[in-house]
C-alpha cells in the first residue's frame, strides 16, 4: 500500500456491542523495519453485510449492503466505498 516493496495488510475490524449492534471499520497494517504499524481506521457502517474488499494499485474498494432502518426486515441497500491510503489513514475518493 505504501509502495515500498514490503507486504502490507488491509484489516476488516468488527465491533460488537449490546447497545449499538455491530460496527465495521477498515484498517491498515504497513510493514516497516520488520514490524507492522497501523493508522487511523475508516468507519464503514453498522448493520452491514460482510464487505468484499479489493486492493488494486493502492486503491481500495469495499462493496457491501447496509440495512435501512433498525429492524431485521428492512430493506438492504448496496454501497461501494473507494479510498486510497495517504500514509496515516484511508481517504475517501
């Protein structure tokens, strides 16, 4: 992701809480001097399906469905997020 030739990683982070339900974030772990270093995560949303994540030439695309409303029988809407790593965090495009 930082184009230094080391293997880096994109992380899907999930947070479960009794009062707010599920929330999902994208994070990054960049390899530097044999160690992984993270940055700020990007909030994807709550009550979403597992995203499909593609990283191509520094551009990250995450596609998923999110629930409109609080109930399980509400409509699911498709969403695609595109972002690029700026060295500290993902910037939405």
